[in-house]
């Protein structure tokens, strides 16, 4: 069965997709329409459903599988679908939303193995106990959750995959910058986005929860450390606990990006940049995956609306011997 990105520009589209988001909007002449994001395992694409009626708003909700007929087009350098017709998928058709959710490229067992390896290397007793306590509490949701609603690692298992990738980067950099404290670095990486299991609704039709909108994942993980310390009888004013809190509170790097403090220790600064590296590389890789060699990708809004060029020469590792 063809997927969204198996179709090329100006090609007629006929496929089943998941409605990831559906937002009711008005045209310049105050006519209602629905702004969609459709999704399958190949990626996401936008589409507008003009002249939407109230019954359409009620029918075509996020998390619903539909049969889509239309045409693959581009608008301002970004792919989109011109809708010809849409309807709900029937009971005898592939209507399970989980069939259309993108998943992490490595399986859960492999990610769990890497997490356990990293936790074993956290030799600071307080940090190790706090990490184990929080991860045990959220382990199931952590390995299912996306890392974001949109932009980077916005797929099932994306949160764990993002964190595993960051651990790999942190491990490599710790061999260069030997002054970094491994316990603090690994603990900060593992816990930095755990709050997103509560901030986001889950991998299907992901939305921000009420707590997510009102508090945010940075505040949430700080509260989780306080709870862990109370349960484990650890003094949260110990220097090691304060520094762990700081790395998490500072991991967005700047006040305007949601961090209440800027990084003031090397490990916090490093985690901020590791987070940035992995998020941006995931956005670029996702865009280039849908781009033909010798062409520019769709514009990536979260990266200053830039398009990235996909080179035509092969990566050495991809060449057959």
C-alpha cells in the first residue's frame, strides 16, 4: 500500500491516513475551513478542506483514520495535499490509528539496554537512586511517548529514542572533556524530558495536556525530583541534588525558551547543546528522508524556515563492497 511520501508532486493521491490535527479556521472572506495535518508511517503532510460544514468539524477529528483522495502539491516550498474527497475509513478497511503512527527506528529492548548501561555508570548514590525512582514510575509511558507534538522526534518512542541519542553523544563527549561529571551528565540527559510523558497526550494525535499547558515539562521534572527525595529520604538541599535540578531547569539554555535559569555549570551547558544537536539533526534527517537527491527539502519552520540540500553522491557506508 502506498504511503504519503511515495507520491510525488502533481501525482493523484488515493490512500488511508490518520488525522493528526484538525483546526477550524476562517478564510479572508470569513468562510470556515479545516486545516489538517495528515500522518502515516512515512511522515506528515498538511492539507486544507475548504468550505467545511459544521458536520465536517464534528466528523473529521484528530485520531481518526480517513480515506483521502486528492493531489500532491507544494505551497511555498512545502508539500501539501489538495483534497478532492475525504471520508471516514470503514470497519472492513484499515481503520486502526496505530497503523499510521511513525515509530522509533530502534526497538524498545535495545533502548532499555542502553538506558540500563547509562544508569549503571551513574555512581553518585543520590543521583542514581533519584533516576531509578523516577524512571521506574514512568517507564511504560516513557518508551511510548513522542518527544514533541511537532518538529523533532514526534513519533511513538521518540522521547526514549531522543534520550538514547543524547546519551550516545554525551558518552562520546565525556571522553574528550574528561572534567565533566559522568553521574551528573547522564542523570541530566535521562531526566531532562521525562516530564513530557505528562505534558503530552501520547503518540496518536498528540496534544498538550492541561498540565502541560499550565506547567510545562521543566517544572514537572523539578517537582518529580522533590517527590523522589521525599520518598527516598534524600536531602534535596545537598549539592549533588541541587546541581541535578539545575541541569534540568537550565536545559533550554535561555529564559525566553522556557528555562527559568541559564546554564551555570559545565554539565548543564553541555546538556543544552547536546539536546539542540540531536533535535536539529532529527529535523534535518526527517526532511531529507522525503527529499530527492539534488533537491532542497521542505522548509523547516523550527530552523529559521530553512531548506536543506540533499547531496547526490553516496555516503561511503552505503556503498556496496
